[in-house]
C-alpha cells in the first residue's frame, strides 16, 4: 500500500490541545470523529477553526481530521486553528507570509491566572469592612 500524503500540526490554546491531520481530499472536516458542524455549534467557533483554510484558499483541497482534548469548546476551536495553520506550513512554506500576516502562527499564551492567597480569586477580593 502506498503511503498517502499527510501533513500534521499541533495546536494549543488555553488548556486545549489539538492534533490536526491534513490529507489531500474533498474538504471533509471531522473533529473527534464527529462532523465539524456538530462539534463546533456556534458560527464563531466554526469561523475561527476554518480561518487558515479560508485565508490560504485551500478549503476544498484538504480533508481535515482533528483530535482535540482539554479545555472548553472555544479554546478547542483556537487550538484547531493553530494546528491547521502549522499543518499548512508543512504542506507549503510559501503560505507562511499570508498566515503570519493574519496572526495565525502565534500561540496565544494567555491562560488562567492563579488564585492568590488572602483573596477570593485571582483578582476578586474578600469584602472589605471598615467597621
């Protein structure tokens, strides 16, 4: 059996990790073995996850398979976005300028801020009583 071309990218966002595989195909998109529209329910999540393919105009050329775990659905959409962008770079390094211009190759390092001692949360304080 001949080895089929496959491009891989890892995406991370908050506490979500996505393993993304791009294979030449018809544009089928599966996340955790579920259809794309069924997994990402809001339009914003779908747009974010599909953005690298739209920007590089390769949406119909690849079948995308993603395995995502950790975090919430919005973080997972961001992780899939970075994974697709990195896999596209593996496919064609000429796409780097277009993806970098849209800010899709930078990992968003923002995470959850830790809770501090003597406080109710990361920023919230206990109620102050003067008397």
